[in-house]
C-alpha cells in the first residue's frame, strides 16, 4: 500500500520499519498496523483539525490546562488558532491518559511514542494472534455478559481512582483481547476533579455498559452502578476492589422550590450589596 504522508517521517527516523495496512478509520483518526523490528504495532494517525467538531468537544475540554491566556481566549472563541490548541490538547490528553492508566493497572493499549500527530502503541490481539474484535461484534451469553460487565466496572473504578473518566465508553471502544477486555480511544478522557460534567460522564459510561450487557443479562438493567461509584468517590471511599452492589438510595422527595428561590434571591441581594460597596 502507499505509505500515508503522516507516517513517512516515522519511517525515515526508524521508529517504524514498514506500514502493513489500514486497520480502521473513524471520525478522529485512522489506525494502521506497522512493523517495528520483529513486533507488529499500531499507529494512530489523528485526522486534520478541520475535520473535528469544536462544539462537540467543548465539554471534554473543561478542566484542561493551556499555557497562557491567549490560548484560553482562542480556545473559547473557536478561532483557527483555537482549533490548533484544541487539537494539541486532544492528542496530549490521550497520550497522557494512556501512560497514566497503563501505570495504574488499567487495561489499555501500551503507548510507546506520540510525534507529529501520530500515536504509536501496542496492537491488541485475540487468542489466535489476530487483531482483537470490538466488544460490540462478540457473541454474548448471559454468563459472559455478567463476567465482562464485572471486569469493565473494575476498570472504570481503577480509572476513577487514577483521577480519570473515559467520557465516551461503549461497546465500540472496547476490544476483546486474548486475556480480557481492553479499553481504547481516550482523547476525550476527562479529569474527574476538574470537569464540571464529570459525574454525568461517568454515569453515562457505566449506563452504556449496562444497556449493552443488559441485552444478554436483563438483571443488569435495574442497577445503578454509576451513581454508586460516584457517591463512593465523592465520599473518599472508592478504591480498587471496592465491593459494589449496583443499588443506591435515590432521593425522590419533592424539591422545596420556595426555599430554593429564597436562597437564590438572598444570594443575589448579597452580591448586589457587595458590588455597591466602595472599593477599599
């Protein structure tokens, strides 16, 4: 096959020896299998920033640090330079997340290097040594669904204990390797303590797993593992191996709307009074 333009520098620098073929192409990147010495790995080539959706990625950027106020303003306005900053944050987030999670014992592809918009990492394989299939393509029995669901909940907990949330977890970005599920595609990973939508993202990730595995194991559909995991995390009681039940006490009592409105009005009046005071 013709060598993709973005992979030519890696060939020239000896980081890869041969491009074997295209593995997949998605919205964010195209992945190729490559030979590095005697090993076969994969090279994730990020697509041009012009093909990205800036608005779609905005919620994932909350809490990510930029170098200076110029970058922050450009990112907020969505300018051409802002999109370049976004692209850099996007790629850096995935590389940093992979190294952090691999070191924390989370089952992700081992990263090797990221340069010029190309991430070189481990190729995940099945028992036959072929490219591992996606979870969504696997035949599922009730027993297998329960087993894989439990394993993946453990991975979600390990990620959160390491301070990260996948943010887009589903059957489409989980591979079934020879020794169990492996989580992939982490450019949108968010800092659990720094993103205002962290809880919603965690619960959505866990609910996606529940819905998928619930097709084969319907008993999972009444569980609330996402809420339980987050509540433990907020209380400081979450740890790897924490016993989970999938059940939480959900507050269904009506909101005291009048009291809430009074609190909001009091806060507004206090702010107006503070603004009206002369500066010291």
